[in-house]
């Protein structure tokens, strides 16, 4: 199940449950007592703003989540029905939900969201479905999403069947510039500059990670430490 801890306040935990988003404000106060009782009294349920139907199965469900560093208290959630929602004042009793512009976004499941650590208006997202363009980037909080797949999208067209994109991340380097990462079904890729369909993604660690399926990327911004999880071949 996706969840996210606020990078500015490790007491705050966000947890999607279906189409709803829950928030815990005192994570470190939970007693460790070796029981499995449900923590019914520690969750704040945000007012529901996700109403789009997912076929005939009911409202869309939250499929991924990310929390901003600067400015604080901005949350982005993606759904299994292509939508991206931005939530401002997410740490309050009255968060503001705004659906971003989905005009360019493909039908399918939003699998991962990476927020620029310096600017919460800049966001990289990936879709996990085959046969769609998978990588998109915004610099204005989702008013406009631009293609970012470049050389990772097969022939730069809308089939994009090989590879699939599983996860994304953004590293702030020591000089202040950014490096963008994409975990795929054929390994880990990165690029220093996003340039739409001309983005030139390069494979990282071809001799070690190689073509392993990369399912998760976690970055410690303080020192640039990156952990890469793969499917069936460990962590790098």
C-alpha cells in the first residue's frame, strides 16, 4: 500500500485508503506493544474530492502519493484512472484539492510521483500501463504536463510498449542542479535535463544493475545516497 512521511515533519504520515486520503499527525507517539489492534482514533480522514468513475467499478482509487519539501504541506496523489490531484494545506483540517490538467495524460494507472525538492510546482510522474506514453513533467503544478519519456519511449510514439516505467525520482546535486531517474523493466536510467520527447535518457550501472527490473528508487537528499530496489535481484 502506498504511504508517505512528510519530509519536513516525521510525525506526519499520509495513507491512501481506496479513494480517500488519511493523515496521522503523531506517528512517533504510537506505542509499540506487540498488538495488531487497528489504530482507529489516530487518523484524520480528509474530505473526499476524488469522484471520477473508473469504468463501472466505482470511484477511482489513489495509486501513489508524494509529499513536498519546499514549500511544505503540498501533497500530490495519482489514481488508477489517470488523474493527478494536488492538495494544498495538506496538514490542516481543510486541505484544498485541485485536479491537475489531464488533457495530455494517458488512460491508465499513475504508478509513481517525484516532487522537485526545491519547488513543489515541478513534478515528474510515470504511468505503469503498456501501450501509452509513460513519463510526464510539469513546472507549474500540473496546469500543463509535458512529455518527458524521450529515448525511453519506443520510437517516441504512443505505443511505448518497451520498456515499461515503474518508478521515478529527482536528486538535487551538490551544485544545486537536478538529476532525474527512471526505474524501468530494463534497468535504471537517468538524465540531467528534461527536454520533452528529445530527452536523452542514459542507462545507469549497466554492468551491475544491468537490465534488472527496477521497482523502487529512494534518495537521501542530504548526501546524494540512492537506494535502488529490483525485482528478484536485491538492492543496489
